[in-house]
C-alpha cells in the first residue's frame, strides 16, 4: 500500500512558540528551475486563529484553489513576496539568488519574525534572525505551504506579463520552465533579456561554436 501524503500542520510553529519564539515565518521560493524570469520567495506569518483550511505545497493545488487560499491569507496573515532578478541569478548562481530573494521576503514582513522556518536544507546567508530548515517543508508546515502559494502566484503573474511582451516562448503556460516548446522557441526566436544566460540551454545558444 502506498503511504498517504503527509499534510502540513502547525506543529513546528507551536513548538517554537512554546520556546518563546512567538512570530514564526514560513519561507519558500519558487522558480529555481526555469530558463527565464526571476526567482521568487515569500515569507508568511500566519494568524493562529485564522489558518485557512487546505494549505499545502502549491504544486499540489489547482490555480483556482491557490488564488482562493491567498485571498484568505492576505486578510489575516503577514505576507511578503520578493524576487532576485535574472541578472542576480547570472551573477551569483541560482541557489545564492534564491537565498537573496528569501532574505528580502523576510525583511519585507510588517514585523520582524522571531524564527524563520526555511524550506530546504540551507539557511540563507545574511539572515539575522534564528532559522530552522525543513526539507519538503511545504508539505510539513502550513506557514511554509502558505509561502509556497504566495510565491508561486506572484511569479506566475510576472511570467504571464512577460509573455505578452515576448510572445512565442509560452511563458503564460510554462512559467519559463524548459519545456520542449520553450526550448524550440529559444532556438527559433533567440534569447530575450529575461533569459538566464548562465543556464546551459541558453548559454549554448548564446555561445555556439
């Protein structure tokens, strides 16, 4: 029998609060894999009295469900979204850029948190508050799940806007990820200012032998 997928809960936050760390922010990023567009992070501090039902890893939710959950989050939670640009991705590397976006998202919260629950296994450099990493955190902590939803919606909207300026790459559907259609368009239409030059499929087109 296959094990049921775990659903995120508030237990990590409750444990932190019992230790005196009252404002706990869940932090997640989206957009490490695409060939184009920024990497986007979100930080969310939930109101324990108003946690929306159904928070989960954004990839497991329909677009309509994500939007409905974000509307509820914006009513009661402290939500901050931030980005690292294509230029920053090319300058530093995608991991470092995703950490830059995470730090910016935390700094953008209305009130600094006492603890950051970070999706993944690395604490970003430059974080001047206590942090705990959670691998697959968006499936374990509702705060991180909330952050994954906010980040995904924000980044998808950016890619939809860019798709109107640079039609043909399918960004409105693929969000910049390396789908066959996107890679074919790269060869046919060329590289845009929003492509990540340090990523191999883009780099190979720019620097063909």
